[in-house]
């Protein structure tokens, strides 16, 4: 996902664009691929029975990520779903414990993007008001 596409997701026409939502959509976009591959790994390793549960679990989490990406322009809905995704990934990490490392990395990246994005949005709003 390019920067232009992320900024397009972050705001609509005529709306001020949110850096926080743009950064969140980038993180979730990358996470989508990792979650899909993790589901395939759970299936391939046969960690849970029936094995197909790995595929369905991965696809279900991918669907939640896609909904979060699609609702990113609707204010806090997409961001809230992003937090839900990270909670679900943490719970899914107990099925495949090595994936907890990836969960921690993506969650740290998500938290960083939320904090820095909110700060940049506040600075942008203050500069916009001052102008």
C-alpha cells in the first residue's frame, strides 16, 4: 500500500486527512499478509485439530483486518477494530507460540503509530487553526 493510498484511506474528499489513520492502515495492510501466512502455517503444521481450523481462523482474522481497513475513514471505528485485531492476534498466538514474537512486534509498531500519528494530527490541527 503506497503512501498516497494510505492518505486516501485516512480521509475523504474535503476532509482533513489523519496521519494516525494513514499509519494505522499501513500497519494493518502489512499485517494482513502476515496473518494469512500464519493461518497457512497453523494448517501446515497441524497444530490444531481439525487442521482446517488454521485456515478458517486466519481467513477470519484477515476479514476483520479488511473491515478495519475499509472503515478507517469513518473516524474511530477503524482504529478501534485495529485494536481488536491486535487483541485477537495475541489470543491466536497461544495456538502457535512462536508467532507471539510477531504479535509483539506488530503491536509495538501499532502503538507507536497511534501515539506519533495522534501527536502529528494535533500539531497539524494547531497549525491549521493558527493559519
